C-alpha cells in the first residue's frame, strides 16, 4: 500500500514562529475551544512525519515532545498508517464486548508476551491512560477486597476524578476540581536531587519511611495496591534510586498488595527497555500502558496476572470504545515497527547521545542543576545559580527561544522548572544534534 510521502527530516523556517496563518487560526481556536485547554507551542500543524512537524505556514519544526511521549515510532509511521487504512476499509466499530474482533485479541496477546514475569497474564483495552489507571484500581480493589491505594509525592496519573486524587500536583491539575475520591494515601518519593537526608542511604531511608507510613498510618492489610511510575513523568522525570522499586515490590508481595507500574509515559521502548521496570528486573502484578502503544491513536491497556485480571465479575469491565479496532490496528503496526527497527536499542543510543550533550550543557551553564532520565526520556532541572531555588523564568525563556528557532520542547516538574526531552525514538542523530545546538544557543542567550 502507498502511504504519504515523508517530510524531509530537517528544520526549516520560512516565517516567524508563529507565522501569519497560524496566528489567524489561533484566533479561531480562542473563539471555538475551551479556555481551560493549554498550548505548548503557538502553531497549527498541517502534517507530520517521524520527528518533523509541518505547520500551516510551511515551517518544519523539530519535535522533541512526541505529543507527550506518544509517537515513539515516529509520526505517521508507515506500518501504522497502512494497518489503519486497511482497518478503516474493513470496519470501524462493533464494540468488543458486543461482537469481538481479532485486532483486540492480538494486541492483548502481544501485551501479555511483553509484560515481565513468567506467570500467565491477561489484558484489558481502554481509551486513555487515566481510564487504564482507574480500571487497574478497580481490579486491584475487587481482587484484594481492600480499599486503600498508596501513591507517591510528585506523581501524575491523570485528570479524571479518581486519577486527580492519585496525582500529586495541585496546579494546574487539581485546583478547584474537588472533592476527590477517598482512600488515597500519599507517601514520600525519593527525589535524589532534592533529598534532605543522606543521599548515600537514600534507598533504605526512603523504603523505611514509606513502609512505616503504610504500616502505622494505613495498615498494610488495608492496602489494595501500590501505584508508582517507574520514572515519574509530569513530576519532572524523577528517577527512583537503585533498589527502591525492587524493595517496594517485595514489600507489596510480602503483604498481599497489588504492585502496579504506571508505564503510561515510560513504556514501549522509551527508556531503552520495553518497560522501565525491566532496568532492575522488577516484575509488577499489573502494568498500565497508553501513550506510545498506538502511534497517536487513542488506546490504553491494563495487563496483569491472570488471576487478578479474571477476578472481576463478567461485564464488570468494558466500555463502548475500549480497544477500538482502528486503534488496535495502529498498535499492531507499532509493535511491528519497534521490532523491525530495533527501537529498544535505538532508545539506548539516543540516551547516550542526549545524556552526554545535556551534561556538557550542564558543565557550561550553572543554571542547569541536574540532568536525569534514561534512554529517550531525559530532563534538565533549572535553578538559580548557587542555590537550589527553582528557576521557572529561565525555563520559560529557553522554551520560548527554542520555539522561535523551530524546536519544540516540553516542560514538567512539581516546581515548574524542568525541561523534558521525549523525541521520537526514530529521530536521526543529525536532527537531534541540530535541536541540541539550538538548545545551547537558548542557554547562551539567557
């Protein structure tokens, strides 16, 4: 099947950012869409392929955000496009719980084979990461007959009512939207860069703090699940110290608690493993996935131990659009692309290149307090030099400069001072280096 011609993988500016056509279109956006919607870059996109976004003014922008970690295999990846076209021509919807179809089954089979662990697994498909998290909590509570859920400082799990309760940061995610779901308990996250205690003993100290709070303030026997991002996303790409996730997993296992890994942002080769928990050979009871699973189409999943996933009564799970056949076709194209193009290995290579470049910038510019992350998921935390004070002003200035030069980067962090890098894993070395040269210019301009 013939797909659209790919865009040249090079940055090109023909107007200012934003250009006149984008400015006019953004006026219509203001009139037509909710004021509650944010916007990372003030352009309107016409086409995209791999790591290049083409706006309606003809500017080619380097994408270092992947739609927040979604287009891991590149935008409009050929295998994804071809499978989607075939599926659209076959049928667009039946609802899997009304009249099943093979795409849903095949995606679940693949997810079951990819999830760590030698035990039997089963999967459930839904529409979004937040919906997947909600279903994971539902299933864990039903299986354990317990209610309490343990989450972490700096966490992000979604924008629905339950997932807002699970999410740590108030503004902009929770402010004014309560009351929130009960029986959610937040415990400390070992954020190494800002850890007050002895960093040499951070892992054991953090585990002691977390387990003490669970045992004394909640009661381990009341906890249905511990939910954690293996690398925290919106919190600022916070990487737990080595040993923390394995220790947490063992505590959960010893106390009959379902250990859930939220791999929505870290999954599907992003960190140099198919799932980030594989870095320390952690085997969760359940894995929640979304974002990179379907190359841009709305799909998410809960994959877990078969006995847990089967514990709900018939028709207790489901939804009209969950596992839509077109999204399933896209996911199968994503799996093919990851294997054919060896994107797990590619993400490690990007990690080496990106990490070395960012550390070189850190040595050059004292405003960069820390470089952290793994694979094609890395970040820099900006501070006021000589202090640990968050430097939001510098972050905003760097982002604005990069945008003006045709490089899209995203922000994050509890303290609104982190720039995160989530390039498509198929990005070329040359294009990534070009983007990093613009980033260097941005810091030089501060």
